[in-house]
C-alpha cells in the first residue's frame, strides 16, 4: 500500500484492475489445481487535515476529517474458474462541517472463465468484471496502478463539486488464440456515472452542474508474440459517449480509430508498454493522435512507475462534450528498512474540449510524499501530505483553487 491520499480515493472507484490476456498465454488453469477459497477482511482508519473541503477558490474552508473503510475480499480458484468478489463501505465524519458527513460503498466482481472456455474450445478465453461505487466526493486522481492501464475516463484530474454520485464500470473480454503466438482479442467496456443531490457550497460560489454520462468502448484486434519478451497488437477501437443534461437535453459523440500496441520485458524487473494510434470524431472530420506509454521498474528495495496517456474522454461536469485528455502519473517507493518505506507520487492532467479547445479546459496536478511503517504482520501505519491545484476555464471565465491535506492512516488486513 502506497501511503498517500490518492490510494484512499482510488478505493472509491475501483479496487482492482482486470488483467488482459497475452498471446500464447496458457488458457485456463491446470486440472491439477486444488480448489481454494480465501477470504480477506481489512479495515482502514484515517485522520486528515483538509484545507478546502468545499473545493472553492479564495477561502480557507478547513476541517479535520475522520475516515473509515471496512472491506472484505473473497477469492476462489479451481480448474474451471478464478473468481474475485469484494465490497465495503467508505465513511467520513467532519469536525466543523457535520453536514458533509457521509457513508459510501463500493463493490467488485471479477470472473476469469478461461479454464471453462478452454475445455469447450482449445484457445478460447473469457473474462468479465463489474465495479460499482457510491460516494458524495468524486475523486480527481486515482492512485498509480500498473502502467499498462490507461486512466479511467471519469478520473482524469477533474475535481468536481460534492454531489451524490453512482459509478458503474462493466468489462467483458473474449479471446481466441489459434496458435501459441497469435490470437484475436475483443474487449467491451461500459462505464456510467449518475448524479443525485448536489452538496450546498458557501454562498456566492458558482461551480457548475453535473451531467449523467455513459461511455462505451469496443476494441478488437490481432495480437502477436514476436519473441518471448515482445508482444504487439493491432486493434480497431469504437467509442460512444452519451450525455443527459437537464439544461441542454440529451447529446453525445462517437469516435472511430486504430491502435498499435507494443509491450516488452526489457529485463525481469523492467517492463515497457507503448500504444499509438488515432481517433476520429464521428460528427466532424477532426482526427486526433492518441496513445500511451508506461515504464515499470522494480528492484530489491525500489519500485518505480511512470505513465503518460492521451485519449478521448467525456466531460461530466459543467458541459457535456468530448475532451482531449492528457495525463501523466508517476510514483516511486523506497524501502529504507524492513519496516519503513518512503514514497513520492504525482499526477498532472489537462483536459480540453474538442473540436473547440477554448470552450472548456480542466488543468490540475497533485503531489504526495509519504512514509509507511509496518507495525506488525497485520497492521501498517502511514503518514502523507498532498498538495493539489485545480483550474477550470469555461467560456473565458476561470475558476481556480488549491487544496492541502495531511493524513495519518492505520491499515489492518487479516490474511
């Protein structure tokens, strides 16, 4: 667990990221695998100082916030299926603004059916997952994850005002490998975010409204394992975004594009993944370069992740429109001793409306240094500080604010 605030808000969106198949990867698990079920409960308790709990400019609306997050994860594995089921609650209590107190929830189900599919047709694979969350505090940034994962379209550095929100992200991936080094993979994702009551802000502050948003992506292509260390894929990608705005009615957009992806295990400790392609907006002739690159390096005492992505994402705040979204994220964690680790993570994002970039712009950054201390086999303590800045420009008007947080965390996990 990286000791930073981002890891706390990441839990509000998704607990785990499903892994993609690789060409030539063994489909299913061996019939010799002994069925096994594991249940892991955990509890996270936090105390933080927050300099700006209402996310507004020009004021010092500080508070002391106590948070708690009980969670349980169950896994089961046999020769037919690998399944993960998890869920929990997220709650916060505010010392100076009790009207902001809330209890949220999250859940995840992930089913790997490769073993069962491979018994029907050799080389056939299927994986399905669904993650849900309910929170009145939509996060701006997620904690650094495996660099091969492109950022979630609803977590792209946009710090929206407080509002009851429900997010659902469903994913299904089918694959068929007709040889040990070549196959086809098709992935469909459906992400939805819905908003309810908006939390009142201090008088005289206008922050804009929310738009219920759907975002669907279908990617299909050929994957080839060139060498034991190199894998490439060529895919077609279709995306469709839909907005339900009470002020402007329903609207949407769609894109068509192509992606080329290359991954290489440079050494056992160094992994590089790159992706390059283009997306064309359906309602115009505009074509935009898109892609991503990530580097992951893990040594005996140090782990480093660095990623950059450029993609098309929907705007769910202020105005429903497609965004050209660029984000950079990085983290480094150094184990100083058997019990003590130091970490530093940072994120930067800029989102601009397209085709007219002057209409809406979101720009933000967050930096979090921290330390983590292992108290015992089940208990870990962490201390972190986060400095963040958020800027929004809409039709020539600017809305900027800063936020500073200091957080102490106790995390217990019973394996």
